C-alpha cells in the first residue's frame, strides 16, 4: 500500500503498514520525509547541499520539487481520501499529523452535469455535430472544422451531440475523429450525447450499450430506439446507470413521417415507460430521458407532464423549422429539464464560417433564454 502526496511536480510514495492506524502512522512517516524534504529544499535554496539528508524513500527526488504541506490538502492513501487537518513538524525528524477522512465525491452524472451547466452558463442549447463529408476538401478539413465549431460554440452550449452516422460514414478515421471530439468536449466541460438511435434484441443491445456508453468511443448519453420493445431498453438503462450516463429514448421524433408509426397513443406508451424507468431514481432528473421533436410545439407541454423527471432532448431547432419561441412548454420553471438541439443551423450557419457558427449558437442560446422569460 502506498500513500501518494501529490505535489505540483513530485508524487511522494511511502510504504504503508497496518490498516486502521494507517493514517496516523503513515502520515507521521510522510510528514517526517516531507519535513526532511523541506529542510533539504531550504538547504538547497540557501546554497548548501541537502539531498544527502533524505531518507532512502525520498532519495533520488529533486529536493526543489517538494511541495510544502498545507492544512486542507487532499491526500489519497490506499484508495481512501483524506483531508489534512494539521501537519506540524516537531523537531528535525518528527511531525504531528492529523487527518480527516473524506468520502470522495462521485463525479456528477450526465443529468447533473448538464443541468448544472444550464444553470451556471444559462444555456439550454445542445450543439449538434453532423459533419457532412461532401462539404469539405478532405478529411483533414472536415476534422479541423468540426473541432473548431465545437470549440467556438462551447461557451453557448449545455452539451454537444455528435450524430454517429456522419462519423461512421467516414470509416475508421471517423471513429478516431469521434474519440477526438469526445475528448475535446470533455476538456471544454461539455457533456456528450451520442446520437446513435440504437436498439436491438436484448443480447445485442448489450453490446451497443457497452460500446456507446462505456467503451472507448463512449459518450455520456446515447439516443435509443425502443421499436423492438421495452426489453431493448434494459441494457442501455443498466449501462447508463452504472456509468453515470443517460439515455434518450425516442418518444416522438421531429420528422413529419413520425405519425406513420408513432401516432395512436404509441408515443404516450413509450413516454409512460420512460417515466416508469426514471421514477425509482433519486436526483432531480433521471438517467432515462426522452427525445421529443422541437417541431411539435403543441405537444411539448403534454410530454413534459407525462415524464416529469425526464430530461427532454428537443431536436429540430433551426433547419427543421422549430424556433426557440416554440419550446418554452418543454421546460420546468427555472428553465431546466430540456435541451434544444440544432445541428446544421449552427455547424453550417454560413457555409464553413466558424465565426457564424459561434454567433448562431449565441443567438439560439439567447433566443431560448428570451422565450423562457
Ligand atoms: O435523436 C436525434 O438527435 C434526432 C431525433 C429526431 O427526432 N430528429 C432529429 O433530427 N434528430 C437528429 O438531430 C439532428 C438534426 O439536425 P438539424 O436538422 O441539422 O438540426 C440530426 O442529427 C438528426 O439525426
């Protein structure tokens, strides 16, 4: 077992013995080494030599890289987290150390992260990334424009939604780009919804769920097609819950032809299942959300009421004709609970002009905020 002391540049590893008393014992040892490191550091700063005073566990490290210990500092020991209450050197080779155990904070779930971002940045916009290969000179151009649009629009976005079809169409390089997009989104603090509309018999759905919610190309959330029956949702729900992710189940899609199959109460049956799956979960919003087209403004309040704890993904803003003013009924008071999505209207707002994409995202964010006032 090891204690790690994460300094700015050095990680000090000290062997730990014992279980319960490990905090006192280990930190006493660590503090001793730190106190020696600090003494050595001071000696080096004063022009002397100090490294030879280090105990074997600390030898070989640059004394100048040690980090002074501070109350409040976070320590990780054998997978447990502690906060340093006090670390007082006592004489040359001893120190008194006092630790408070910490319960490590679980990373926020998709629903928490996206809702927190909505509140903090006042944005309900989901930026869709649908890179169309015919639009670009070559693969490098497609890549750079896609990443540029992501970066330029991030300040106005609650989340980003790459549509898998456009990446799959590029073959293997598309998967590499998707990974880059997901990594860049995470660096920008943007939760990622992968729009894959997956769904299959349960055993195959398990592989989809593994691939898109926990595999190397995974997003934080995935759109899911319930057409095969509710059994198809089970692996996706399991993977989303296990990974702090989410799924968005197609309830009423944005296209006019949805009526062919989604009329006659079908959307309501799916909505009831979405609500049922979410009702056992704690938290403000459940991990099971719903896709409801922004192109159905008259139905948004209805579906909001049927799935009170579901996040609603509202595609169809912009190119499919929906406007921010159409969407207020999908939100809860306070302006949370829904994400309005636009792809072409942002990514190709004015050809390949990235500044125009940025402005389009800003206008849509402002429009959505205005509609909620
Ligand atoms: O799940 C989706 O994102 C989705 C559901 C739906 O009902 N309608 C719909 O258009 N979408 C996706 O949302 C995006 C809409 O693109 P734009 O019309 O360019 O904004 C496309 O990637 C669609 O695949």
